[in-house]
C-alpha cells in the first residue's frame, strides 16, 4: 500500500513521515491553504526525502496556479512530481509534462463521475473529496474500481481510525492524507502519522 503524507512544511515532520514508512510527501503551495509552504520550506521537505535510502516521491500540490507556472516551479525547486488539483484541463497536463514528466491529477468523483486513470495522460490519479485538504469524508460507494483502472490513490477525510476500512471498501493502490494526521489545521502530529501509516499497511 503506497502512502502519501500531504501538507508538509518542515524537516522534522517530513523526516518523521519518511522514517514511519511514507512513500511520498506532498507540499502545498496554495496561499489560501493552512498548509501553504514557502520555497524554503519546500526545500526542507525535499532534503528530508533525499536523506532517505528509499526512493521517496515529493510532490508539489497546487490548485489555482497556472499549470505551466506550477510545472516550472516544481522543476526549479527540485520536486519529483506535480500534483494538479481541481479544474485543470487535459491540455494543462500536456503542457506541464513538457516541463516535468511526472504529473498527477487530483479531482473528485462527485464532480467527475466518469473518471478514469490516465485519461489526461497523468502518471497517477488521486481520487479526492470535493474539498481538498478539508478532512471531510465523502461517499466511497461512488467508487467503481474497474472504471478507475490501476494505480489510483484514495484521499479525502482519511485518518488512522478509518483508513483500513476505506481501503477494504475501495481497493486503491495507495492512500493520501493531510488533515487526518494533524492536531490543528496545518499542524502535523507525528503520532498520528505513524498510526496512519501502520493502519494503512495492516
Ligand atoms: O491540503 C490543502 O490545504 C490543499 C489545498 C489546496 C489544494 C490541495 C490541498 N491538499 C491536497 C491533498 O493532497 C490532500 O492530502 C487531500 O486533499 C486530502 O486532504 P484531507 O481530507 O485533509 O486528508
């Protein structure tokens, strides 16, 4: 089970996530988010991932930045992946991939009921709730695993207590969490991170 911890902003929590077994880290650059990171904070998270002897994917997560600007930012700061959230078009993904080959698409099934992995040429599809980073649970019965295809990640309202049931119900290739491993908006809790990763892999 591939596990991504999103909304990281400092060395301590990034290093803790890696030590606890995370496969991927996310850094949010969205000024309205309580997890908005500066380039210096992004550099801390990337450095913590690079210090590991495992390959850790570090994703720049954006929802309003123009796709080209986001891809250039991700490339220039040294991210592995660009995660585009929300209403980006297929052409945005094509343009972003010219600059950074690994681009993930994050969107909600409520908004896009016919979703399929790879339809925008993305490396991975992240199936999220309607309000990214809100911690709000959503109706997992909307998920049709066969339609979604392979390699997709589940996100939205997950936490250490519900992630095992959510995995059993929807059979994703991986999970992504932000609010569910925080003690307050934007403030990660190391114990919750450890518990989340253990529960996802149990
Ligand atoms: O986390 C945010 O504040 C955020 C803001 C704008 C765009 C995306 C954002 N987060 C993206 C993520 O990948 C979250 O981990 C995902 O939406 C799940 O969030 P949560 O329900 O809080 O676990």
